[in-house]
C-alpha cells in the first residue's frame, strides 16, 4: 500500500465540497501527481534558487537552532513509517519529546519577522499538518518550526541580483533577530483526521496506478 510523505498530507486531508466525497478535488489532483512521479519519474517542480538556498544552508540552520537552545543538534537521519505515512524530520530531540523543522528564507522581504506572518506561512504551506504527522510518527508532544534568515551564498547570486539586499542588509541584522519560531502542539484531532483520510487516498492512488498498469499491458 502507498505510504504518503508527511510533506504532502495537507493536500490530502482536506474536506471535499460534497459531504459524500471521501477525498477532495485537491487531494485527487495531488494523488494524480504522485502517481505520475511513481510511474514515470516526472515532477512538476524540481527546485529553484530559493530551494537551493535552503538545501545549501540546512546544516547551518540546524546548527544555529541548536545553539539558540543550548543544544548540539545535527540533522536527524532515519525515515520512519507506519501503515499510512512516512517521514523524516530535520531534528529529533527525544529527551524533550520535540521535533524541530528548519526553513531558510530567501530575503528580508520573504522572512516572517512577525508571529502572525510566520503562522500564515506555516498554514499556507501545510507545515502544521506535516508537524502533526511527524509528532505521530516519532511519538513527540511538540514541534518547532524555525524560520532562518541568512545571507545568500555567493554561488547562488546572479549578475542582476542586488548584493546589498541579499547579503549586506541581512548581515547587519543581529542573528537572534533572524530566527522566528512557530510552536505547534500535538493535536490528536488532527492526527485522527490523517488516520481517517489517508486510507481513502491510498485507495484512490491504487485505483489510478492499476489503471495505468492495465493500460500499459494492453498497449
């Protein structure tokens, strides 16, 4: 049976327009994309300079998240799964029953300096659902999402980029001001919704997958 990644769950567990619909149109669209990736290796989004910055500075973000908590954190390695979902968090602090996820923002304009701004980003991207899934998988009680603002690495700067905006202005801000944390507490009702919705998503995935396999055999 297909195991869905924690990062995709926010698209899969929403309620449909009709009460009779077990999964929403948004979920169906997301599942079709997942089937296409599994069958043909196609992904509609393969990254950009914003995601490249996050990848390049992920270890720094994790290190700084540790320092800010007087802890020595390193990236957690080890994907965890159950019968419905699979995931691998950035930082696992089992002693504190805490998950930490780091997000590196592109510039001052996109960095959420304010709590309501940060929460808007969390909900829009579905990070709140992702953290609930992580807490279920890892048996934790709390998740922190750390948004970090760092100077843009030189290798990502284009000729037309403004180095003052992307590097110098960022460096002028105290490092403690360049972290905004959103705290997500474990929510059993949200976890139950994942448990209720994902079996239907699995069934729809299997239906689509088998449809293409049969078409391939018949061709």
